C-alpha cells in the first residue's frame, strides 16, 4: 500500500488554517481564564473559583466537537457567527 502525499502547495493552506484555529482557541481560553477571578468576585462566588473554572473548561471542551459537527453538516460558513454575503 502506498501513500500519496499532495504537493506542498496544497497542504500549506490547510495547515495555516489549522494553526490559526488552534491559536485563536488558545487565545480565547487565555482571555477568559484571566477574567474568571474577576467574574467570580463580581458574582460573589470567589470561594467557588475552582468549580467555576472547571465548569467553564468542561463546557468549552464539550462544545468544540459540536461546532465541528455543525460545520460538517451545514458547512463552515453556516456554523460561524459572522454572516457572509453571497455573490
């Protein structure tokens, strides 16, 4: 069995998109994780910060495959929050 590898120019856009998606997800996690203590303090639940953080990370982890499956079913542009004009 032989494995056919696409030319380098075909792989580059896919890898760039994958790296950007991971970068944006990590950035969002870092921003929210930094803001969680302030959010918990404003809500009066600072003693429960560990539960709040764990529930946020669990919900975020559970939502990722849902967004991926929605992109598979309806297309990537339908699963994003920004509408696009069709020409």
